[in-house]
C-alpha cells in the first residue's frame, strides 16, 4: 500500500527492502532530484500506539546511516536526501488509512 501511495503521488520507487551491514530501509524512492528513504510502519490496532511512535530517534539515526551507505555505494553524491515515514493503519471494518510524514529527521 505504501509503494502504491508513493507512486500515485509522483514518486518513482527505486528499491524496496534495501539492506546493508548497518540495517535496512523499507522503500527508497526518487522525486524532484532527491532520494527519499521511507520507513513504513503498519498497525492493526493502537495497543502499542500509533505507527509513527515506533520510529525512535535511534531508528532515525540508523535509517540515515543506511541511506548514506546507499548513496555512497551508488555514487549519488550530487542528489538530495530526505527521510520520511508512512503509517499504514488497518482497523477492522474501516478503509485502510495512509499517513505520509515527511522529514522525520527533523521531528
């Protein structure tokens, strides 16, 4: 659902589930001369809070390090980067909800 949402909003999906020795990024997308590194969190209830609450400052630092690894591996030095999150909320008897939060590194 997150990939489809991004594509419908003009993002080109470059990679899914990119892994390196540091960690993993769910989606790498491209739009407006920038690579967007997206963490996707899904919840079927709120017993553990909203999905975005599971993205800790430590997780954001890891995402940033993995992104730097990706950019270095592919020699993408002249492009911008951004770190986003997508919440997918699937509650019983409701239409799934998608919330796109841009610039999670700034939160």
